[in-house]
C-alpha cells in the first residue's frame, strides 16, 4: 500500500480528509534530503499548492507527526524541523550552534527499553533519541582559536 493510501486510510479513521494541502506538505517532507523547518516546508509546498497557508502547514505537521508519518527534530531555543519517519525509531545529532541535524542508525537501547517495559508496565513501540552538541563545522573556528592562543594563556 502506498504512503498516500495509508495516510488517506489513517485520516479517515480519525475523521479527517486527505486534502491537497496535506498531500503537498507530506510530499515535501518525505522527498527532502535533510530536515526542514516549517517555514522551509511552507515555501516549498506553496509551489505545489499555491493556496496553502502557513497555519495549515503547522496544523498538518502536527497531525502527520501525531499519526507517525513524520517526526519532529528538536533544536536549540525551541525551534524544530521535520523529517520523514523511516522506521519505528529515530536518532539525531543536532548542532546547538547552527541547527544542523543528522540521522544516525546506531542503536543499543534494546536492553534499556526492555528494562523500562518490565519496570513501568509501558509497552514501548517507538523511540526517538536526540543528542545535542556542536557539529565539526561549528567546532572548527573554536579549534583554530585555541591553536593561535599562546601556551599558558586561555
């Protein structure tokens, strides 16, 4: 079943429609090569569907995230971007300086998840992990400054 048909079915079960605006937003996020902010999604989706409003984009992103079609990637200062949900868990490295977000696939959380399920009674079927720090590009200027500082002076 295609993603569009699955989404259509899920929306109908939630008493919602698969509008052209929702299709445009989903297409932009799933076709993107990187995480996109709501403003970027709006600009790109408006080309596909000129009647699109920014409020509709935010509502659609919230709905698609709630249904599991996309995932919200948090960044510094409360900003966030969106990426397609490729699997039942998502892992991201987020640069606190420039906001760059990269996915990574390494996941050694299964024993922690199993332990939490036993201890809490929760059934965990999705997990997301975001690690924040500074990307190599943002760290490079700081490393260059450190090399220029004479020894003993910081």
